[in-house]
């Protein structure tokens, strides 16, 4: 959802940049009845505010073990892991790769993550990668897997 950068102000507060286009893609998923969850290793309140603004009710911050956490979400929602499309960009996302139906990575993800991905986006993280996946899903691509 971000380009991986953190902006730090003189007072020590931090903020992140999010793509408006990625946000619209997520809103379209929700409008079409597709569940969206946001898992982040970080604890950025900016991410929480952005997710809430987009209408995402499954927001989990400070998640160290994403695979176990995602399994819990799937159990509570009744969604099988095989029905999950997940996008991740760094090493903390690798534990999810073999457990979900479609593991995706943005073009600028860590090399290990790109190598584990079923699909690598043309766009970079924070610059349309999420939107690319949303559009593929909603526009009925026969198979985004490469």
C-alpha cells in the first residue's frame, strides 16, 4: 500500500504516502462484495486511518506472524486460505506465500518475495500495484498467474 518510505517531521512524528488509485481499487472490491483485510507489521496510525477511510474493517497492525494471523482471520470469516489473494513486499510476508491461493508482490518487492510470488505486478508498491491486482480481479482476467 505504500512505497516503503517513511516521512519524519521535525517533531519526530511520521507519516506515509498512499496511492489514491490503490484506494479506489480497494473500494471497488468492497463495493463488489469482496472482503479486504489489511495486515501490517508496523503500527502506523496513518495506516489505520487510511484503511478506515477506505471502509476496510479488518485492520491488523503490529502483526509479526502474518501467516498465523491470516489463518485466524480466515477461520473467523469462514474464508478458506485457498480463496485468499495476498500482496506482500518484504520478508515478513514470505510465511504467507505457500498458504494462500494467490501470492502477489509489487515489482519493487524484496527479491526473495518476488521469487516466491505467483504474480509480480508491473507497478511498484504505493504506485498502483494494489490497483493493478484489484482491476485484474474485478475485470475477470482469466488468470493473472505468470
